[in-house]
């Protein structure tokens, strides 16, 4: 999944679903995705670095008063995901055919599009970790850093399109003096400011 293209990918998925539903069918589609760096620190050293990249589509197919949902993991590339999406629709149609009508089915038909992006560039995870380790030189630091973009999308047969994208970070750490004597500090937000971090580290020291 390429972070720069994930919104474009979701719009392509919605367009594919628009073309794929049959007469009398209605769909809703939700996307949940993230590309997050996670780093565990102990005694002032990196102990467990990693990156989590995941993207899910939740398809809801409605025919009359029958409906069914399916969640599938996708690659974020329509060329690779097209077959899986088509298979999911086929499974939903077969499921709906065997289900009774739902007397409580209710869904919105009015169109309220939105697009919210709060995605200021963050320094690379490696750069942030190096800054943390330099600032913790000479002390026993234990902590965890997590940061990166999170994506949410919604589309349906009526033309509704909603997109939410936010890039944020959270750093929690403790400086140990001796035994059970330690100070815990937290720094998080949407924009990494080196001066703010330095002030928090100085206060913890």
C-alpha cells in the first residue's frame, strides 16, 4: 500500500463497485488503513522496531430488504485487489439469496460528501528515534514510539464519498533514576517540533 495513492485507490474501488452492482442492488463500502512505525526502547537502545501496513475494505450489499457484509484485507492496488473484490460481491449475493428479509433494515440515502486531511509531514521514524536516543544519552530510557498516517473512507451507491486522513505520532517514555524511581513523560500530536521534545526531555531529566 502506497500512502500517497491510498485515496486515489479508494476512489477507484468505489468506481468499480458502481459498475459492478446489479439493478436493484445497493452497496456501501468502508476503508480502514494505516502505515505506522512502532519502536520499543529500553535502556536507551532500540529493542523492537517495526512497521505495520494494513488496509481493509468492508463491503455491505443490499438487495430489497436482504443484506450482508464482508470484510477483506486488500493490498491497496486495484490491479491486485480486483479479483478479491469481485469474489466478495459474488459471495455476498449468494449469502443474500439465502437470508430472510430484515424488517429493521435502515440506511441513509442522502448525500453528504466530506474530505478531511490533516497530514503534515513527519520526520522519518529513524530520524525521530535517533533524536530520542541522542537526547537520552547517559540515562536509562524505556519507552515506545508510534507514528504514521491513518486512513478512513466511505462510499455508497448514491454517490456518497467521505475521506478522512490524519498523520500523527505518540511517544511515551520513562527515565529511570534507580530502583523504582522514574519519571514518565508523553509527547504526541500531528507535527513533530524538536524544540518541544527537547524541552520535555530536559524537564524529565
